[in-house]
C-alpha cells in the first residue's frame, strides 16, 4: 500500500505549490524502476513529519486502510527518506 501511494504523495506538493526539492540520489535510486520514476525523482517534495502525517490523513480520508502502527511507520519512512535536507 505504501509503495503504491508514494509517487502520488511526492507529486502532490508540486500541484499545490508546496516547497519542494528533488530527492537525493540515494532516495531517488530507491524508487522502483518504471515509467515516471525520473519525474517523481525530479519533482518529489520534501516535507517535515507533521506534513507527511497530514498527507497520510488525506489518504485515510479517501479510504486508505492503515492501522495506527502502519501510519506511524509510513510517517517515519517518509520523513526520514523524503524530509527536509539536513546538509
């Protein structure tokens, strides 16, 4: 479920104008090789954990079925791999 939602989550900031920066080479290489990978890597948003939680809440409102534990796991993953750069 998380992997199938990752691309749209990364792209949502582009359409809404959220601050975005392309993922690092390491995070981009973790994306599955498929059509659209370069686009997602180029425009992927970087959000703080609370912002990722809000995106997950949007998924839940649209019918995603995640347990509280899965929500925490997804938010941690997204914040760690697609959070603000610390460099």
